C-alpha cells in the first residue's frame, strides 16, 4: 500500500473553499505499527472525488510525508518527473463509507470525514463509541457541537476550519479529549482536506488512535503535545533539544523516549518531517524557492535544495514546476 501511495507526487492548491461533497476520500500520514499502516492506507485516497475513489484518476496528486516514501517514489519515475508521469498505479475504487467500514474492526482507531459545513459524512465504529452512538445514522449529519462538550466542539471545529481554509494538513497532533462515557483520553491524530473532482476542497477527514492511559504516560503526552505544537507553529526555529527539555521539565533522554514511544521517531526526525511536510505544501503553491527555504528553517537556497534532493532525488524547482502544471489543469 505504501508503494502505491508513494507513486503520486503533487498536492495541488485548492481555490474554491465552499464546495461540498457527499462522498469523498481521505488521506493520512505515516507513523508506526498498525496506526501507521492505517494512515498510509488512508493517505492513498488523499484526493477525494464526488463518487467512488479511483486511484487511476488520483495518481497525479499526493501527500508524501516522509523522505523515505519520496525516495521509494523516485525509483519509479524518470529523471524529469511530472504529474503525468506518476501513472501506472493499479486501478482501485473504494467509497468513503467503505473506508469507514474497513476501519470498524480497529477499536482504538477513530476515523471521520466531514463536509464543508462540518457535518459528519462518514464515521467508523471507534468514532461512534467515542461519541456515545451505537448506530452510524445517529451521528451522520450532526456536528461536533451535537456530541461533544462545547469547549471540545469549539476546539475541534477550529482545527477543521483551519484545514478547510488553508488546505494544509495537520500531522501528529496530540489532544486530551473526553469520551461520551466520561473517560479522559489522549488522542494522536491527523487532519487532512478532502478534494472533489476539480481539486476543490469539499471537506475534512481525520484519523487517530487512542493512546494507553496512566498518570505517568499522561505526563509524557502533555510534554509531547506542547513540544509538537511548538514545532508545528514555528518549524523554521532550531530544535534546541536541551533547552526545550528543560522548559518541559524533563531530561533530553526522557523526551527522546517519549517521542519514539508515541511518534515512532526521534525529536530531530520529527522536526525534519514537519519541515519537509511544510516544504511540500509550499512548493505545491509557489515556485519562490528561496522564500520557501527560509520558511522551512534553511538559511540559504542551496542548503535547502541539497537536503530536498537528497530526500527525493528531485530538485525543489522540479517539484514546484510539476505542481504548477497540476494547478494549471485544475
């Protein structure tokens, strides 16, 4: 599944933020274990359409979240990669409700999709349990305000709107939530925009996992949540791991262990992934490589280009030009 996901290169920008869809597809990002496999499966459907998902139609569009995936992708593309060249994927269709049904057997992996009015259009069994619903139809068509306390609903819908208005996915967020039965739970989740046939945003999708709970683990989750949000907010800033560990009240080694336990990577690898995801998003919208390099924390164009090509075997300009071709077709 990862190989299929890795054959699609470019995430194009969306212009129409108001268009709605009843059926769309979902996307995810890689992490570790079962959750990583699920998110990569969902990522394979990152470009939604108003109808069953057709991988052959969507093969020009992708969100590739790790340098490893990009490297694997590059082995299957010619030197001058373009969206049109990212073909050859085995045709495969799966409506969004079937994606939800596929995930029903995973009790700790909540999944949902919403339309532009933030009403649920697809949920799996874990999401129903989280919301205290026993039947899918009792949740479809409702909003977060109908099922969560107001303070949680406002927070969740703010994140949904951020994805809808910016078109940028939110990777690796940790959030302290509350289940319908009153339990406090930590969720590790990601949110992604849904796209229709014309590459217009028509909703938002999320996939997450419920983390094991204990007092000691909860303290670690709180540290990770604060640091992950800081890195997402200012990815251009240096990692300064010792300083951040001190501010969080733990040792560097403890922070390293926490990151590997939850995210499956070290803090430095996590920071690099955040910067790389930002670079892919910005390159899909602009060809101003120097400005993008600075936004991603690189002091000069050449250093950024070296790191990007080392990860992808493509230059930033090649990637940006391929994205521009897709934007021109949309």
